[in-house]
């Protein structure tokens, strides 16, 4: 029997190889033409602690967190309670473990189907170097109907740089796991005929930056954005670019600005604490009209917060965190696949408008891996014109659209002053009221004149209740649309990709016929709601469904929350 999705969780202590099992299973499922999502859940510890690979195998590509799990394989129960909010079972769920007696009471009361397997003994008997995770890979692969040859091929490829004995041990344990797998036939989703891309949100964002033209990257590692840099290092070098690991976030943004000033499209990636440190230099990018793109992979805050969990709580700092009047771009990808387009688009817009672009991803998108259809192609955006020759070159010339001809060091007879001081059209520092007013108007006009076309966001349905969201919340809200309409709620979904400048004309057109707005976001302070209320001239009522992390938004909780809002009105 087939179904739309099947969710399984693999848990254990940090370093036990839980993530390797999840990654290899999803890769094997991709080889079979399937679609799916792998969420990686960690504790906040630097080393050790808990780890969980949360897989969702599906027949579609709109990926959300699982509300419940059909199967749980637990290497041990030592830290399982820390996943109590994220791993929920139901009475017909299957639990594979070594010691059922140690199972937490919260699971035992559900009376799931418990199957005890002697994982340690089986691994030891299979090979002296046998590992539990490769045995688990064989067990789960057999349950999912994945050919053992596929599992072995992927495992040996992953271990290609290890000694031969390790690869032999992996194959032996996979065989042992296949033989020990219980005789079950879980209902699985249908696989597609064509293979998809196997990619994480951070990898997709990095790839999008390359597609958009980035050839210089400077960054300082920070969870959950560090693997953006790991992915970019090799392709940048092959493409003639460069990546530099800076000593801190202040150095990273200023290195990026230096490269951009020299004419090389530049990029950096960070998370909330790093974005806070970069704010002054992002203001320099705005004032000097130097294009740069900053990817913020958001996490729980404030301060160090919850580094390994997701939250959409950096919206305010992205919108308002620069000092003075500093108009800039803020965008948010709507899915792992959309990370490619949105990052590429942000780079191109930053280059075209000669300003800073902040892209708001988050831990859910960034550190999850999915099987996706090939992402959409990026439309080509005309780049800024280079400066004209001669003594009359004005780097900050007042123009109708606010964009001036740009030169770079070495361009003959196109010299100008560039720093953070207010200036006249040539760039000469000026404290004059007229110069300040003209340059403020100019920098603002670049943003207000932007026509985003159809790429400002996505809409679904035409009901009278508008569910507005941004970024990673889009998948959960859009998935909630069908059960909400089935329950008699006449709604539509509006997912914002472009947040600043807010596309008012397109947004008001998308709201035509609406009487109520419910803003759904993953933060505590209803940041998007307050932002929209400051700009929208909407005669209907506003409502908020603002839920902080660390548990990802799910369609089921959105259905419940929206229903309660409308019942209380």
C-alpha cells in the first residue's frame, strides 16, 4: 500500500554515526527516484550530547517537519528525552532498539510496536571493526526496500579515504543488518521516475551565490552557517575566485566590501550574532553604494541562544539594524530549492542597485538536506553601467532611478573619493544639507523604483482570509491550506520572498478581496506582523500566529492556531 509520506527518526549520542545513516538512506532513496527530507537535530554542546536524523520520505517536494514518526530506531536511550518536542510517536509506530526496558515512559504509554535487536552483538559478529550505524543502515534499507548493492556502493564511496578494513566492515555490517531486518512492509510513498538533486539548503544558497556571479567570499564559521563556506571553497577556486576565512565577522564583511569595491561580486554567510557585528559595515556598503550579499542562517536567540535550532527571529535586525537611514534589500528563500534562486537573485539585485542585500535563511532550511527537482532558472538582470571617461565623472551622480555609473580602481580618469562620510556627487565629503538630502533621496530611490516582477513572493488560493508568511514558514503554511479549506475556512496563502523594499503594489493586489489577515511566523515578537501593519493600508483585521522555536512549524499546529484565531474573533 502506498501513502504520501513516511517519517522515521534515528537517534543516539553524538559521534555514534546517526547522521551518516540518515544521509546514506536519503541518498539511496534518491537513487531510487524518491523525494524526501533529512532534518538534522543536535544538542547545543560543542561535542557529544544528543543527535537525531529525522527523515521524511514523500511523493512531493513541499517539505515540512513531521508531526509524528512512523518508525524510530534508537541506538540508545541516554539522551532521547531531549528530543521529546521533536520526535513524537503514535500507537502504530514501530520502535527498533536494543533495550526496550530502558525506553522512556512517555513512549511506553503509547504502546508502539517494539522490536528488540541485538545491534552491538550483530555488529561485532559481522566484523571486528563493525559499527552500529552501518548495521542500522542495512536494517532500515531492507525495511524501505532499497537494494543492498545501492547501500554498499554509497557507504564505500563515503569511506573512500579510509583504510580498506573500514570499507569491508561497512559492507559486512550492511549485509548483517539486511539479514536481521524484521519482516515488515511499511506503507511507503511512490518514487518518481526521474532522479532529483540531493542538496542541503546551505549548499543550495552557496550554489545560488555562484550562479548569481559571486567570485569572492569571506566569512567566519558560525553555526548553522559554517557549511556554506565548506561547500564554496572548492568551486570558487575552480572558477577563478577566492574564499578567505576571516578572524571574525567584522573582518569578513570588510574583506567582502574591499573585494566588491574592486569590482568582484562578494558574499559572506553568518548567523544572528555575526549579523549584529556586521551592521556598521553593512551601513558603509549602503553609504558608499558598494554591492555585497550577506546570508543570515537564522537560529534561536537572543545572544548565543539555541545555536542548533531554527527560528525566524532576525527579521527585525535585518530590516532595521543599520544606523541612520540606510535602505537595503532583505530577501528570504521559501524552500531548500528556492535557496538557489533567492540567493542568486539577491546577488544580482545587489550588483544592479549597488547596495547591500541580506538573505534570511534559517537552521531548518540551511542544515536540512532534501531531494529536489532541478531548481528554476535565474533571469538575467542587467548590471550597472561603468563610469564614463573624462574629468566629469560623478560616481554618485543624481539619476532618475538612483543608480549611478560605477567605476573600479584602475579605471582611467574615473577617480572618486569613497568612504563612509556623506558626500556630494563626486564623492567629496560634505556636511551640506542639500548634499545630504540629495544622497538620501538617491539611495532610497534605488529601492523604491525596484520592480520585482512576479518574483516578490508566491500566492496560493483566493479566499477572504489571507495567511501571510515568509521564508521557511511558507511550506508549512501552504501545506495547511488544504485541511483549512476542507474545514470550511475560506483562505489564501501569501508567502513573501522580497521583504525590503516591501512590494506594496503586488502585495495589495494579492490581498484584493481579503477581509482578514493572519500573519504566521516563527518568532516570539510577531515581527512580520508589526512590519506589515506599519506599511499596509488594509481596512480589515490583523491577527498573529507567532510561535518561537526551537520546534519547527508544522501544518497541523497551523491549522489549529488559525482555527482558534477565527473562532475567537
